[in-house]
C-alpha cells in the first residue's frame, strides 16, 4: 500500500501519531499550523517576536502533552487555538503595566491625529484591536482574520454561537468607535 | 437550510461577521445573498460594514521567521515524557516551574508520619514506671522466701 502524502493526513491522525511519539507527524502538524497560529498570536499580542515565542511554546506543549487531546472532545485546530490563546493571555497578564503605558502613549498619538497623516492606518487598526477586551479580540481574530467557522471559534472560546455573535458585534462596535477619526480620512464616514 | 432571511437577522449577521459574504456562516449565506438582491436597505447596511472591513484589512500581519519551524523542531527533540516521568516531574519540578511545596512535602510527609508513629508507641497511657514493677517482683520473691 502506498503511503499517503503528509498533506492528506487528517489532523486527528497526526495527533494520534504524535501521541505515540512520531516526529514526522509532529513536523507535518507544525508546518500545517505554523502560519495560522503565528498570525493569531501576532494580532493578539501586537508583537511578532512574542508571537513566535508563543507559537513555539504551543507546539512544544502539543509534543509533550499530546495525550491531553481526546478524539471527539475537540477538533485538533480548536485545541491548538485554545493553547495559543491561553499562552497569549498569560503573556498579556505578565506585561500589563507596560501595556498600560503603551495605551497611554497610543491615546496621545491618537489625539494628535498623526497616525492617519503618516498613513499608518495599519498601526491604528492594530492599536484599536489591542484595546479591545481579550474575549472580543479573540472572537474577532478567530472569525475575521483566521477564517474559522463560527462553531469552531465558539468552541475555542468555550461559548455558544449566539454568545460569540454578541462578542463579535461588540468588538466591531468598539473598533468602529475607535477608528472613526481614521476612517474619515481613509474611507469617508464610517458610522 | 433556510431560503429567506429577515432584515433583522441580516443586520445581526453584518454586525457580527461584517460585510464580506465569505465571513458569513455558510448555512445562512445563500439566504443573505438573496436578501441583498431584494433589499436596498440590506445593501446599504452591507456597504457600511464593508467600510470597517476595509480598515481591518489594513491590519499588518508579519510572516513568521524562516527559522521558526527549525527552532520548534529542535526544541521538541525530546520524546514526549511517559507517565512516570510526568509523575516525577510533578513531585520534583525543574527550577523554572518550581512550586517549592512539592519537594518540601515529599520530605515532610514521611518525617511527620515517623514522628507520629514514634510518639504513639512511646507514650503508653497509665504505664507504671519500670522501678515499680521491679520492686513488686522483688517483694513477691521476698514473701516466697520468707514463707
């Protein structure tokens, strides 16, 4: 029988093999999710370097504690995002005093309306996302940027789909409020 | 799958998922698209949400470093620990995750148990001092000799 190409093997099979200590399966899983998890962590933390640390730690945990994933309990992708999110939350807790400083600096910059003039819309959006409460931020990142289905995003957050939709609506409302000034320059009136 | 959608549900959909149909839940997508063809109000609402979507699309995403994959594979060089290794690690964690009470408890528990057992066997209630027993025996012997 011919071996299946690594890309066609399901995540569940990969995790089963990782549970038995198979490095090739681990390598395939890392290659498959590296970019997605990094994107999520980077947008969650607003720091690409810190996001790399988080992603590395996520995969180390998967390798060392693969037996904690139970088939049928959660999709492998859900489990991976849950680990990454928890690690991001840990990081944010540890750096809270610095984050408060950053927010203050960002507010000052906002008040000068300098971000748009320097065409730093992306930075402004990133700051606005950083200012959202963690659960709203995670909901937005998972659905809008990571493209998870609403049931999967709800599973990562441990919520119902209707609760997820409520979080998403609040997140977008918060973003609109924060970005209103920038939007006028870029796209005309947002609200 | 529903073929029609109310405007209020459409609003909910937009405020949660934005104006891009690709982000809408798949089971509701067809009905939402149909409503868009029928309702000018729905189209106006979608246009408004698309403005925010356009801003969100400006959020920068940096690619991970080219060596991140190699670093992860290098860091995961040890095989997953077996259950007894995990138990040992729980009792005796490394310095980075050291909860000091675990090794302390490892030593303190047998020590406390030994002390308790020692105290239990050493303190026999109402035990007569040894000299009293000896004196009684001597007295009995004396009586027997004198008889």
